[in-house]
């Protein structure tokens, strides 16, 4: 077994644990300390130059960025599962939602997390939280429209739903995922019911050796 995810409960490492569970790909889950002190150490910065979580290793190779990890695992271990045929129309929409989940929806949510929780109180800007909520709500409205009439983002369950599932978890935590978005709530409930999501978000995720 060579694949190892450096994990903190409730962070984007959830995507990797969930994906490996869906694919039945062996994964070692190593929980790390989320403190700023630990994330500033040279050892952690070697794996993740900006100090963020997660980082992943596959043998000698190490990488950061959860979406890139998802694509790497699909390409190396997925045997065509959980992603559409490259170059197809469905693949275009699959890529659209993967990127939207992290680059567009998670971004304002990240601003909210920083200015509500992570930054020292003296550095928090309430206006960033207000603006983040407006931007996040506009993204949730787009998901509401995109998911209407289908079970998952591109029909069948794919890794785009894993990318989106974590962003929705963040939206829930920032209290913007409410009944303004009934289709998104129902979709999120479908994602939460998947065993991979349950394991990846549980206290025991770090004890899970998905062999
Ligand atoms: N785009 C990056 C985002 C990584 C990220 O923001 N991770 C959060 C935890 S989920 C983090 O480490 N936040 C602490 C910080 O930004 O200092 C990814 O997908 O891996």
C-alpha cells in the first residue's frame, strides 16, 4: 500500500478518503495537527508549501490540492470509474462542476471560515463574512438550478459529487445551506447517505486503513 492522505477531520482530506472508499482503493489515513504551529513547520511545508491541508503521498511522490489528488487517483487507480469519458459533453460538465465546487463555491466559504474562525480576532473583517455569504449564496443558487431534475450533478454519481459534497459541508458549517435551496438540500442528503461520506467525515476516519 503506497497511497497516504494527511488528514484533519472536516477538512478537504474528506474528499480523498471518500473517493478511495467509493473506488475501494487502499489508503492510509494519517491525522495531523491542524495548529498553525504544526502547519508552519518545515516538515509540513515540505508537503504543503502554504501550510494548508490536505497533502498526499503515493510512494515517493507527494502533492497538495485536493482536486488534483482526486483526478490523480481517478486516472491512476480508477479504471474509468466515477468520471465520464474524457472529451465527451458529460465530461465537460463534470469538469465544470469539479472546478466550480473548489474554485468558485469554496472560495467565498473559505473567506468566511478565515474571518469567522481561523484568523486572530483582531484581524477578522466582518465585511468579508457578509460579502462571502452573498457570493456563496449566488453559487448555491447555481447548484440549485444545476441539480434540478437529476440525482447527481452529471446524472450518474461521479467524483464531481465528491468535490461538491465537501463544499456543501463547508456551506452547511457556514450556515448558508438553508431551505432557500431545497434541491441542494435534498442532493446533499443523498451525498451524506453514502457510506464513503459517512466514513470520511467520522471521528474514526483516521483509524480507517482502507485496505
Ligand atoms: N484548494 C485547496 C484548499 C486547501 C485549504 O484551504 N485547506 C484548508 C482546510 S480544508 C486549510 O488548510 N485552511 C487553513 C489555512 O488556509 O490556513 C485544496 O483543495 O486542497
